[in-house]
């Protein structure tokens, strides 16, 4: 069921919002607001430790750093229940990119991401979560 509600908003903020909507290519404000609400709820579920989420962890690392490949593999085996897939791309002679697709409790997923981030040789970690609902 679709419900309508009114929003009181400062004119300047609304102008900025309309510009944002245009840049993003939305046709209507409603569509943009719906997406923003969904995003906010998904991000909040990340704070609820027991929420079940899907996520991707993108890691850039220097494979020449001693032991790094083994450590990453070891970590993935340790979280075998949560890690559903991994894609590896060799970026250049030194650097590798790995995208890990994870599924499980937000708390555990965050743990995996933090552990990857703390490994020596890991240069960058981007972590994103999503949910089927809402
Ligand atoms: Ni590689």
C-alpha cells in the first residue's frame, strides 16, 4: 500500500535537494526520498549487530608483502560460513584487487572487514552492505 505524507522543508534545502535529484537522474522527488530512506535503514541495520546483511568487501593489497596472500586466504577459510564468493583481479605487477561477497550478521561481517584492514600490505578496504529488505 502506498501512503502519502507532507514534508515541511526549508526553501534553500529543497533547492539543493532538487539539484541533487537532477544530478542523480531521478524523475520525481518521491523516488529520490524512497531511495534515501531505504539507504538510511540499511545503514542503520549495520549498527544493529544481529541484523542479517549481504555485503561486499573490496580490498587492494600489495601481494609482494611477505605472507599477505596466505593471511588473506587463511582469513577467508576462517569465515567460510560468511564468505560466499571472492573475485581476484591482478591490477599491476605489485597490486591485487579482491572483492569478497559476504553474508551474515552485521557484527561478523564488520569483523571480517576490520581484520582485512589491519593486515600489513593491505592498502585500502571498501566495505558496503545491503539488504533485501526494506
Ligand atoms: Ni593478484
